[in-house]
C-alpha cells in the first residue's frame, strides 16, 4: 500500500509542483508549509528542529523559526520546484523561491544561511548542492541558529500556561477535623524560566469539633457539628531563572469569612520567596517560604526537568504550625499544548492525613 502511495506522488508531483506559482497559506511547523492547493511540503536538503521536539536545546529555536516563517512567507506568492524526493514522513521535498524585481530569494538557502537547519545531501537532485552547502557552512562558521541554540533562550518567546485546579483534603480524625477544598486558577510560565505568575483561588474549610466561641477556656462544640469558613486569595509572583540558580518573589492576599463566632472575617498579606540552585535545565534544589501552592509555610524539595521542558517533577517536604508533610508535584505535557497537573501529599499528625490537587492547563505560545 505504501508503495502505491509513493508511486502516485511520483507521477503527480512533477505536474503539480513544476516551478509553479503558489501562496503559502499556513505554516504547520518550522519546516512544513501548506500551499493554497492544499499540498503540504517540506524544504528539501534542510533538516529543521520541529516545534514539537522534546530536546530542550532546540525548542526555542524551533519556535523562533516558525514565527520567522509566518512573518516572512505567509500569504506571499512563491514558486515551488519539486526535488523528486519524498520525505520519510510522506511529504514532498521542494525548493521554494520568492521573486522580487531585482532578486530571487531561495528560501532553502535562507534557512541554511541563518542556521535554521542542517544540510542534508540529496542522491537524486544536485542542482543546488553547491549553493546550499555554502549557505550551511556560512552559518556554521558564524555559529548561527543550530550552532548556537542557547542564544535563543534569551529571546522573548516565553511559554505561559493557563491552568485550573481543584484540591481537596479530608482528615481521618473523628473528634476534631478540618476538611479543605479549593478551586484555583493560575497563569504562569509553563516551565522554569523568567516570568510573572498570578493565582486566584476560592477555598472552603469545614470544621468539625470547632472550639466553642461562647464558652470559657478551650471547650469544644460537640463532635459532628460542622461549621464552615470560606475565603479567597490573590497572589502575584516574579520568577527569574539563570543557568545554575533562580529566585522567586511574591505577595499573597488572603481573606477568610467565618460563618461562626462572628460575622467578621480575617485577612492577611503574606510575602513569599523561593530560592533554587543546581542545573536549572535538568535537576536542582528549591527552598520556599510561605508557599501556599503546596499548602505549607515552607518547603524543601528536589526538582527534575524531563527531556520535554514542560514536564516538571517536584518531590519534597514542607512544614506548617500543626503538621509536617511529604509531597510531590508533577506537571506533564500530555498532548500538544495540553498540560496535566497532579499534586499530592500526606500530613504527619497523630493520624496520617492525605491531600491532593489535580489540574488541567493549556500552553499559550
């Protein structure tokens, strides 16, 4: 079946793409173009990092290339010349040209000269071999693009994620316990990098065996009587990450409305800070103060970044006035721009208690 697929392309493509004029109507990837006749093509003799790469060294470069192609080539008239070859993914490999009154621009050569990809030799078509090799050698000598991919991390092509979380904790204590629930919305960098973060959440506490407000001393309301508090918090943070270290600074406003004892409520303004040290692109230690995102006054943990830079695992411990906990946090890029967040932990009190939080997010490029 695959043989017939390639056979059909071999007969039809020379007629469809024989130096014909088209418009590029969509940039599907850093090296995947949709023409106005519906054909998807790739540049011949150029191997370009994809925006879906899991290699953190080239992800920024790949996104820059796609943005560059959109700015320079989208909806512009071009001529397309079929190279006679089909790529391993089934897309025809072509040479694309832009024509101006005083010059003709060979887009394949532009990609190589800017370091957008590696030169790949062709066994069938050698028409442009010398020019393309010279363009690739120029980029290598100047250390452009793929020869210096880290330089693109400093460019402002940050990836942010908008995520919605639900968290819940239900203790096992039968005499005095506080169940906790929350809905949290977070806008933040999708991976460890420089950027701003904002959080807004609504939370509720259902307290059983609450201290009696009108009683003397520390008497309790009879067990199984439930009182409720509801509140919200607004937080803002600034993150700055370097190669071997990073820090975060923030502020959180918390307002709690008690539905018992009085009609008033309490509020706090709490500063937050965190320090990170290690190999920031792979594994590092983090220490935070007043990190309510992990339900602790302070945390200490190990962070691991997977080959996909959006995937982040934190494992550590935290402490509060009443308890210590062991916890984890996983952010995982499940499909294209979609994120899954899973957090959990155990509270070490007289009886071990557990809490969890799950969230879904969307990466905004």
